């Protein structure tokens, strides 16, 4: 079964500084990987996804993530944090062959002015 | 991109009553939809997979008789919380997958905040 590990449940960054959210996954097969963002009392919005194409994936709002099979990682980065980036971020894995998703516990990002 | 809606967005009900939550795919057909539950400051937990024209598949530990799922059409799935209790208060989110080859994505509804008093 697939699983996702997100450390650092709370992450504080200063506005204008880089954001790094770590994600490690466990999967039996070639996985698809996603990062979603959730603002308070809202649904989930897809930031970016990896589905076996380029290992460096660019998403919306300046976010990108790099798939590293040898490290089983899919860390999310952004060069410069904005106040609007304050939200909950989930790393998600899907195994090839079924539609079930496994969610990480999430990173609550706080942006300090 | 594809849009999934949920109704209602918020509902407050009394203990012992039943509440129905609707999940609709607005511009695509979904033979499968997923229902998740999210407790405050926690991740999403898959409750069940809703299958159009057949019975839902429930995750271990989820009571089938308490959380009734009906996938009546290719664009509508409903979750009914029967005989609700305060511990059922939560944020319920549905999603529907859109797939084409290796390209796959799940679109999530905006969620329904259920409060049982």
C-alpha cells in the first residue's frame, strides 16, 4: 500500500524567503504524485502533479517540485513566499492501476510579514 | 478545469436527525466519486468510493448503515449521515477523478461543514 510522510506539521516562513515542504512516499508501483493546497474551510486546489514525465514539475503560483525516485521524495518549493501562500499543503500519492489516493498529514504554512 | 460542487456548504442539525450532502460533477461525467472526512487540523481520510450503478465500497472502520452513499447518476453522488451524533461533526469533502491515459487528476468539491448539536 502507498503512504506519504510529511514532516514539520507547522512551517513558518518570512515573506519573500524561500519555501520548502518535504514529502517522502512509499509506493509499490510507479506512482503519480500531487501537491494540493487548502485554504481555511475550502476544498483542495491542485498545485502540481508528477505522472512519469519530467521529474521537475512546475505548478501554479510559482511552486515547483522535483521527483527523486532514488530518495522517494517529492519536495515542494517556491523561491519567494507571499502572504497569500499561508494555507495547508498536502502531498498525495496514487498508485498506477487504481484511483485511490493516500494523503500526507499536511503542512500548515504561516507567512510572517 | 473540471468543477465539482457540493451542497450544502454548511449544515447544522440536531442529534438523531439525518443529513444529506450532494456532490456533483458540473462539466464531466464521473462513474466514480470519493468521499473524505477531515477533522480539524488533520488530513483527509477516505471514507468510501461511490460507484455509479452499484454499491459503494467502504473503507475499514466506516459504518455502511450510518453513512449511506447513493451514486444515482453519472454526475451526482450523495452522502447521507443517518442518526447524526455530535462526533459526526466534521468537514466532508467529495472528489471525482478525471483520467486519460497516464494523465490523472482528482477534482475536489469545496467541502461541507457538518455540525451536529
